[in-house]
């Protein structure tokens, strides 16, 4: 436990902001899942100069980040939490970016929750995670042009989160009854969230909207029951978003077919892609499915990296609290 009075006044804290999957098929802007093993790491310490001061550490993977720190989600969320705790001193960050930008696994959200939690921990953890939601959503607004909670809330709180697309302060965290094994690959294609949103239609057929609403209801119930086979079926039923965004990922059809042939219950894009994930019956099966997905991507001329992962039920955390070191997917 942290000293609520003094916090970490003399030492650096290391915070892990986890990756997350979003949409999960028919749950566009409404459903997200925190995953283990991949994420951003922030080292934070107090400094005398007010404000948040950021340096980039190439870390696990080196990616080009915005030079303007005011657009960095870690900084924006951290500044919001500094205001909440009412401290006049500053914070210095070192950001080790473990999630590629434009990958579809919540890179901006991971940095935001790590920055928010780092400030809270530095000053003695006076706030619960729920109190940081607004600061994290403000950061996501800058990154993606909207206060989207389907990556930010799972990364902050952990687990599976159902969130209102119109009011992301309304959410429900859904307990999973058992281990959820996943295969995840990142094809070497960049898909920027803003661009992927711009290509979506303003209106959709009523029959397709009703279909998606029905499948999302079944999907959420299947997650709650631990019925992974039904999860797999429902996550491939999106008629509104994924069919359009699939065109941004040249290997999409081949990877999905390979995952299913290898025994996956289902396979889909996460977020706007290009990352794709598949639900498996066991860790060993997930490894076989991952390998098949990577092979299919490579056969289609697209380099890809992949991991076996699972649901992360605790969200953002100090590095010392992690069950395992982050995975290197470089």
C-alpha cells in the first residue's frame, strides 16, 4: 500500500498501461477488453517545475510519436489528475512505447491510463481508478477526435467493459467467469483511427442495425457466461463497421480463414485494425492459431507479429504488481 500522505516523494514509479481490444465484432464504440502482456510503460518522478515533462524512451518498440507533448495522451491525462490532486509541483515522465500507433489495440488509451495512474501513485494514491475516468477520456478526445471509452475504460479498470457510446461515463464492468485465451496478430499495416472513422457511413439500413443490436446482446451474455464458442460466433456477425474496415487490411480474409481452420471459435478486427484477434479453447490452441494467422498474413505479402494473450482483469498497474513482464512483439 502507498503512504496516502507522502506518496513516492523520492523515487521513480514504473506504471504499465495495458493494451485493449475494442468493438469485439458488433460492439462498435461500446465494448472493450483489457488484455495482458502488451502495453506502454511510464517511469514517473516528482520535479520542482510545475506541469508534466515528457521524454520518449524507445523501449520495447520504437515508434514515431507526436513532437508536441500537448497532444500526447499520457501528458493530457496526467495534467488532469494533477489538477484533481491539487499539487503545485511537477512530474517528469519517461514513456516507453510498447504499442504501435495505429495498430488497433489501444495505444493512445494505454499511454493515457499510465500517465493518469502514475500521477496518482506519485502522490500517495488518493484517488480510486473510477475518479480518473474523465481525465483519461479527455486525453482520448485529443487522440481520436471523441471521448471514446471502449479502449480507455478497459485499460484503466481491467476486464471486459460495456460503455455508452454517447456518454462514456456510463459503463458496466462485466466479470468473466473463466480464463479467456486469445491469439493476436499485428499485420504490418498502419490504420489511423480518425481515417477509419471517416470512411464509415452516416446512416445504415434498419435491418443491419437491428441485427447488430441482437448480436451484441448475445455476445455480452456469452462473455458473462463464459460461453466462448458463442462469443466466437457472435464476434463475426458485425454488418456495420468491420466489413468496411476489412478493406484496409489486405490479409484480412486469409487471416480469418486460417484462424478458423486452425480451430478458433471466432476471429475479428480489433478497433479499426489492422490487429486481428481470435478466441481459442486453450493456451496451446491459441499458440497454434496465432502461428496460422501469421503464416496466412506472410503468405499474403504482409509482415506480421503475434502473441498469445488473455484477458487482463486488473488494468493499469505498477510494474511491480504485474504477474509477468510485458511481451516483446517487435
